[in-house]
C-alpha cells in the first residue's frame, strides 16, 4: 500500500466537508502526494496555474484535513518540480505561510491610486528592514492586497538576507499558540520563537484585541523587537484607533511607525489587475471581457483574480471560447451580492468556538460558565442574522433549546450591540472569519 497516497485520498474526502467535489476535481485532479514528514506534507501539481490556486486558496483546507487525521499541525509545501525542495536556512519560522510566498512579489503587485502609498511603504521596509518605518501598519478591508504586500516584504528580505529569521503569524493563530504554550508549560519556547525574530510579520492583528494574556505577550514581544531594531509589520482590517478592545499601550505602539491604508481599486486599477493576471496565466482576454469583469467586480482584488481563474478553468475544462456571453455564464454566481451567500450554522458555531477558545460540545451544551454563556448568545445571534434558520431550528443546534430561550439570547446581543461598541467589534471579528469560508 502507498501510505502517502492513502493519506492524500483521505484528505480529499475530508476536504469535501469544506469545498464542493467539483472544486476538488477542478484544482486537484492532477495533484499527487509526494511525501509526509513529521511536520510537513509535500504535494505536486504539474499545472502552474493550479499550483497558484492551491497555494493561494486551499492550504488551510488541506491543513484542517491533516489536523483531523493526525491531531497535529502540518506545513503544506506545493512543489514546482517533482522533487523535494532544499532545506530552509531560516529557522523558527511559523509553519503558516512563508513557504508559500512564491508569486507574492512586489513585481506582481498591481499599483494604483488606491494602494500606491502602502506599496511604497512596504518596499521601503523590505529594502531597509528595521530602519525605514517601524512598525509598518497596513490596514484595509479583506481582499485588497494586504497579505500580498506582507509576503512581498518577506520574499524581498529573504533574498537579500537569507540568514534572517523571518516569522509570520496571523493574530488569531498567535493567540492559539499562546494558549497551547500555557497548557503545555512551554511559555519560554513560545517567547523565544517570536522575540528572536529579525522580521516579525503579523496578519490580521485585530484578533489580539480583547484577549488579556495575548495582549500582554504582544506588548513584551513588540518592545523586545522594537528596541533591538527588528522590523515589525502588521496588517489589519481597521486602524489601531478603531480597535475598541485593544489596550491603549498597544494602540500607541502600533502607531509609532507608519500607518498606510489600502482602498478598493478604481476602474483603471481593476483593468490593470485583470490584464496582469491573464498575462501571467498565459492567455489573452478580449477587451470586452476585461471591461465586463472590471465593471461588475468593484471592491475586491481577490474576487477579481478568482474570476480570471474561473474563466481559464471554464475554457480549459469545457473548451469554450472566451467571449462576453460565455464569461457571463462562467462567472454569473460570482456577481451575486456577497450577503446572499448564507453560511451554515456549523461554520458559525465553529468560528465562535475558535474566537472564545472553547469546545463545541461546551457551547452547544448546558454549561453556565459566564464566557460560555456569552459565546452561546453570540452564536445564536449570528446564526439568526446570517442564515434563514427559524428560532426553533436554531434551538435544535443547541440541544433542542426552546425558541423563547433562543429569542432571549438574540435580543440580549442586539441590545448589547447598541450599547457596547466592544460587542459590535466582537461580532465584526467573528463575521470576518466566517466569511473567509465563502471567499
């Protein structure tokens, strides 16, 4: 028996819980498992654009399936050639993403009026880490290129300083690692990992807000790195002053360097993004198709690129010509109002549990611990506001609670949302993570 291939087959089955079978067939039909190591899983796809899609969209799905199989975190490596890559020189990197920065370079970032300041600041930091702007704080809505700039900084510094210890982490993952370190009594190893970084990159730093232990750890990590003139870069969906649950001492430090915002791309930038993406994928789009996409998708760079990917898949899989009519049929579902996409109750409950660091059984059950009760109220409110489930159907998700109990929870959160800005911010943070499932 081929053990690695058997693991891969199980992963593909588990992935069907997160994405459709059609999606799996489209992007993973020629992918093969190469090697399973202690903390890495290596796969290969012979098609370049499929490799880019897998790296850009589906690494978290694969990691989740591996965690379900082995109860352990794995780094996913998507090979360009059917051979094992050389060992990385940089140690103590987060397993989250630095292995997949290929393609996320400054050269491939389309610059327009909406992002040129953030792009220039990121380049300055990458070319002179620790001295130009420290910290650099890039903020803007999801899908506008913040993570691309973060990866581009890492890519540039890695090439110029191959021995630098570059550490990347998401804000919520930082919290989860800290919780695990506390449980395992490995706090010192956790601190060494982050405080020994030459470059510290944190995506979605807004998720550390409101978490006392995480903010304490972040405060000391920041001070250690800043005093040692190590480069710090944060991204967030909002500026520090709008993080209502963030401690003032952290707000102050986040604003010490340079704040750079990214806005949705204007029409000319959208046109340039579409042309750039098509050229990199090796095909020419008719002008009418480029205009059609640019006029219909206006707010999100990620969705623009996803549209081009889908058009190419439509052409390759079905052999259809790329004209306005066929493009309309291929991407009609991508032009829907994002609010029309309804998440499942399970996804909402999963993200609430992650946010509050509690088990699903505890949330759904009868626990009367104050924080669990609050999380349960939040979950019921979000299910009611983000799905079409009735009060009775929501109650069934929580051990058949009565519809009046559900209504009480929803009313309570609705009231708190109006009175307490912190509650509104919590709802926004959890919604952000829920929506990631459907991007």
